[in-house]
C-alpha cells in the first residue's frame, strides 16, 4: 500500500537559518508529489509540486524541493527562513489512476522559528 | 474571490444531532473531495466525486453521506453525531494531476 513518511514531527530553526524538511514515499511507480503548508486555523496552501521533468522544483515563498528517485524522497528546502514560515508542513503523494485519484498525506512537520 | 469555500467555519453541536457542511468551488474543477483532519493533524481522504459521481469512499461510516448536486458543489451530511467525529473537515477540488485546492476547513466539535 502507498505511504508517505515525514520523519520529523517538530523542527525548530532560527530565523535566517536554512531549512530542510524530509519526505519519503513508498509507491510502485513515481507518483505526483506535493508540499502543502497549513498556518494555524487555516486551510492548506500548495507550496510546490512535481509531476515530471526537472527534479528540482521551485515553489512559492522561496521554497524548493528536490525529487530523488533512488531515495524515494522529496525534501523541502528554504535557504533562509522567516518568522512567518512557522506552520505545519505536509508532504503529499498521489497516483492518477482512474477510480483511485486521491492524495495521501504524511503526518506533517511542525516548524517553529526562534528569533 | 474565494476558490473553495466551506460553510460553516465552526460548528458546535451535541451528540446525536444531524449536521451538514457545504462546499462550493468556482475553479471549474471536475473533482471534489472531503478530507478529515484529526486532533493530531493527520489528514485522510473520506470521499471524492468526479463530475457529481462518487469515486472514492474510504471506509467512512454510513452516518456520513456526501451529496454533489452539481460539479461545483459537494456537501457533507452527518447523522447521529458522535464525540469521535470532532475534527476539522476540509473540502478540496482538483482538475487532473491531483493538484488540490483546499477550503479553509470546518472545525466540528461534538459535545
């Protein structure tokens, strides 16, 4: 069965420091890959996505992610975090098979920013 | 102009009651979903509809009944509410490649 793992439940970084959030998936094929961000009391906002092609994808708010097929990973990175980046981050994967088109989410990583 | 809108945003009700949550999307998408986010922030799909047709029903109790009157609307009706139904319910829509756009969520509290 497909699964998504976000190994880090909670990460704390200093403002201005770099960030990497990890995501690993288990699928029979290369799925579509997404990162979403959820601020407190808000819905989920799409940060970036990978469908095919260039394995380094750029997203909004200065985020990027790299797809590594050999490691079944899609880690999210940002070179310098801002206090407003404090939120919950979800990795999601999906296969577009008719009759089973859905996203499977990881358990999320809570990001805390310290001054 | 909100892309995916849900109402109400908050819902507090007693056990045993019946309640509905409404969702509308103005993106022209064919597929709509209901997701449930539990107290540990875990997100799990409940239902998906494609052009008003039920595609996915992820072993959700039959007290939950989705209805899609047209492809822009997907409502969720819940009968005989239980304490364990307390959660945040998200509506979402997509058009191919599963790039889902989410509503703001409905926080349901059953007391």
